[in-house]
C-alpha cells in the first residue's frame, strides 16, 4: 500500500484519465489487495458508487455534472447525487410538485432500475 500523499496523487491522476473506474483499477492504482484500504482512501477523496451495475463503478464527487433529476451518466453507468438508487427515487418523489410513483421514477432513473426491483412494497 502506498502512503496517503502518494494515494491522493495516484487517485488524482487516475480520475484525470477517466472519470469512472472499477474496483480492480483502484486496487492496482493504490497498490493494495485490501478492500478496506481502497475504501478508506476513496472516502478521504470523496466518492460515489454507481446505482447501475450493482455499484461496480466509482467516481469522485467533484466529477459528475448532475442533471435536474440529480443523476449523471457516463456511457451506460449511472450515478446519483443521493448516492444510491433508492435515494435517487426518494429525491425524485420529494422534489416533484405532483409526486411520482416508483414506476414513473424508475423510468427517469433507467430501465435497469426496474429490473433491480423498485416496487411499491419496498417503500
């Protein structure tokens, strides 16, 4: 594992090259096999995990340009200002003047959200 200063620099360079990475790239960049060490460094940097692809992708909080729904997509990978898929839907419902039902919200979030099981009984 590289030290804190080197980790900050390495993460900065990584996210300058590409705005979204997978966990395995973070392991390589930080020169560790420890999941806890990776997330400790990412927490210090301020990160978001994707609400699509079972949270497999990561970005830094300063990178996304969120739309009016609080969502940002890089290719087919989605991120939410709220941090999670459920949080994104709650924000959509709360910010709507007329309210939105989960099926309507999931169309906004993506078709993938419907497959992840957004159903009324989860609310």
